[in-house]
């Protein structure tokens, strides 16, 4: 049986050009050496605290540029590994309010590679973990900022 402090996360891929334009207009860019991501938060969204547990829906996308990785086989491997890393990391995040407040998140793999075997899951998981940690610290900073603003008004 899973512990009660872990969030149940349902992953939903982002689709549609208009949504991506909205993401790039309103997002915060976070960077680590191998990857980067764009995150859009909904700071006013609170998780439903009903007695029945509903999963948190995480709208995500993964992007691997052809400019960075020329071979389609390598790009597809990078995308598969990014999706798996998102699944692994999202299920391990304890802060459910942070997860629920993510409106959209887009992960980019930026490190070039020549052959598909060079990219391993542990490397991708650590990069996604770093990005989510940065996103969570940014979220915590912003919510504290809003709390201070709210008390002064």
C-alpha cells in the first residue's frame, strides 16, 4: 500500500498550437546543464480535499529539437526517456499543492548525442528531478511573495 503523503498523478500530454503559444508567453524558464523546461503555474488553484482521492492532472510535453539530435532514433529515445522520467519523478513529489498548481510544463532535452545508447534513464531522471526541484523552489518563493503582498494590502 502506498503512503498517504505521495500524490497520485495522472499525466496528460499537451496538444494544440494555441496552448503552446500561451505557454511560451506566460511561462518561467528553468535550466539545468542537460535540459530545460517551461512552467506555467496557476497560483490560485488549490487541491480538492474531498474524502475521495482524485489524482492530480499534470499537463506536460516533451520536446527534443532536431537541431540538437539529428537522428530520429535518438530523438525518439530521448522523448521516451523524458516521459518515463516525468512519470517517476511526479509520483515521488510529496508537495501536492505544488503539483496541483502546475498548469503546464514543457521539458526540452538540450544535450546533443550521436547514438541512442549514449542516453540512459538515470541521467534523464536526475535532470528532470533537478528541474522539478527548481520549479518547486520558484513556486515556494512566489507563494511567499503573494502571501506577503496579501497581508500588506
